[in-house]
C-alpha cells in the first residue's frame, strides 16, 4: 500500500483554516446552518435512544457529510442537506470502526486521568446535580483527561477525510492522520486557539442577554449560536485536510447561488 503524502504547514496556517471555513460558511450560511441543525438533531436523538452509544458510531459517518458538502462547494456547486448522509454511501466498513476507536480512547483517557489524580469514577457521578469532587480536583481531572485524549484526536483528525477522499484503509487512515497531526502540531495548536477566541467573541457579548432571559429563551438563543459555530467547526475538518493533503490544488471560485 502506497503511503499518503502530506505537507508540513506553518503555524499560521491554523488561523487560515478557520478563516477559509468562515468564508465557506458565509457564502452559503443558510445551507450549512440547516445541515448543522439536522446534524445536532440526529445526534441528540441518537443520544436519547441509546444513552450516547449510537452517537459514537454516527459522528464519523455524519462528519463525512460536511466534508462532502464543502468539497462540492469549493468546486462551484451548492452544499446540500443530502450531503450529510454521504458517509452512508462511502466506505462505511472503514468509517464505523472510527467511532469504536474514539469511544475506547475516551474511556481509556478517563480511566488514566482518574488513576493519576487518585479519583474514584463513582465520585464523578452527579448527585443532586453536583459531583463529590472538589473544584480543584475536577479541574485537574479534566485537564489530565484532555491531555490523554490528544492521541485519539490526532489519529481521528484527518481519518474520515482520508477514508473518503484518499480511499485509505482503516489502519492507514489512523496512522497517516496521526503522523500528519504530529507533523503539523503548531498549526493545529493555532487552529485550536483561534476557534477558542472565536467562541469567546461570540459568547461574551451574549452573556448578559443569556443571563437576563433564562429558561427556554436562554436555550433557544444558545441553540441559535451553536448552529453556525458547529457548521464552521465541521467545515474546518475539510479545510484542514485539504490544506495539509492537497495544499497545491487549484479550485474554482465559490458558488454564492442561493
């Protein structure tokens, strides 16, 4: 099996990933927002009927939908809601195990984080809306768990796109994604910081409003904010993949047709 080549991009490219994703979103904001709404609805329903287990398998499949939509969009076509289900028509045998890797990786990260911080898993179960953990212990656990999930995130970052666009096998997608992620760690870090700042820019002005309204209105506003942010983040999966694996590809101008 021939290795899949990738570029090592400068740190500032992480900012460009977000910038291009925002440009794609703005060009067809209504279509991408509709996709994000359907995506979150399906994920919420999957969580409701299976306690979150079904979500593990659905997310890699549905994330391919945003990859497909952005791929068509950058080639002068319109992103469509039907693209959200493109993963079910792709290499589903390679995509489904990605959910298993994510689930096992998260469980392992939680277990190791709890062991290192001397925390019993039962302490994290909420009772009367609160956990038994002190605030500093909860923060230490959370930070440790995030660190342990980094290898999982690295292996899965480009994996769905590699399976769909490069016809990579399950193992090749994971190994190539991990190597590309590590080689472009500074760009990934810049991307993460940029997304965090973008969320703050959106949330800080809304905080007084959210605090004032409360109740169902608060949930509605939070959902309206979450939809475009979700769309931008999901589209950025495609942008980061193309910038790393197809850096020199020339594309048509974006379609702005409604």
